[in-house]
C-alpha cells in the first residue's frame, strides 16, 4: 500500500469508522491487509473516542492512518472527517464489522468504473453464515418500509443475486466517486447513526446520478456487532435518525411517526 502522500489521482481511500469495536476493527483491517486492493490506496480509521483501545490497536497495523475524534460524533460526522482527510478519487466507506475477501474490492471498483452514470456502488453483503442481507432498497417511505418488513429470505436471495440500479445501498460498504460525494455535500450530520446512507444516496440521485447494487463483489457483514456494547443507546439513536429522516423527507408523516413511537414507548 502506498502512503497517502503519494496517492495518484485514480487512487482509492478506504474510510472505516469505529467505536469501541476493537476485535472487529482488527479483523476488518487484517482482512484488508491479507487481500488488499490492487490499485493504489490508503486506509483511514476514524475512531469515535473509543475507550477500548481501538485506536491504539489500529495504529499498530502498518499502513493504517488513525484519525481520533474528540468525542463520539456519530457515524455521519466521522465519515465526513475521514473523507476530508483522504486523498483518493474513489472513496470506500466500510464498517468496522466487515470482512473483505481478496478481490472483492477490486471487483466492486471495476463495476463502478465501468458504469459511467453511476456515482455509487454497493456489493452483496452476507452474514457470517453466508446468508445475504437486504443491503439496498427503495427510498424510505411509509409504504416502502411496510413492504420491506415483509420480504422473505427467498425474495432477498433472488434480489441480491442480480445487478440493478437502486435508490440506496448500505453504508456498511459503499463505494462512491469523490466528485459525486462532494457535490452532494457529504453526509448530513443530523443523522447520528442509521438512515444516513439512504439520505446520502438520495442526495446523489437528486443530481441525476445513479446508485448501483452489484453481486459480483461479496463482503461479510457481522451485522451490528460494533454497536452490541450499547444496544439501548443504539436503539434510541436509530429512532432519532428515523424521525429526523421523516422530518427532512416526509414532513407530513413525521408527526404520525412520532405519535406511533410514543405509543410504543420508543421515543
């Protein structure tokens, strides 16, 4: 891996946000070291004020640059900090609870570069048992949320087996052209955790660009293990982001959502 100071104009910046996920972060970084992308690249870890030694563990891995946030600023703000400190023309936003098999990132990059009208590409995500997750979808709305909750395992397996343009792909592994990310204004930092990827992809599409899901690349996603230490805080963060999303994109429905969550004791 070339150091960030010598990255070429076609280089790739891998930005990993981490919070108290030392074991997962180490596994993520080691998977990148074992099967690194073939193109010139850099790896930046943005540590959200972890207290478990995550930053120190990442710094001991050669070629990894660590950016220490002064506080837990949230997923969106940390990704933005990493993007601003990076240099590549392509940005791969990667969760700390992912594993990247050799060749997977190269295949994802190849598909994005071969699809000129696409600004974003997301791979097939599978869990540790190889089961695919629904890592893309339609724009969040009351109807689309209702539909998504009724997807079967068989439907998910079939849909994740074909390449298609979608409204959004998961921020667990999201490849984007820097020019498009900057034109969209990066991530909206009102979303502390969750829905920031849907909002970001929406901003990209508003500019006439496309979002591509492709199964030619498969990444293992350990599904939320980085947030397992604080499940209640994560649940509350999700609800706040959910409400903020509706206030931004569906203001008529936002009061209805708030009332529903209050009646369930979740807000």
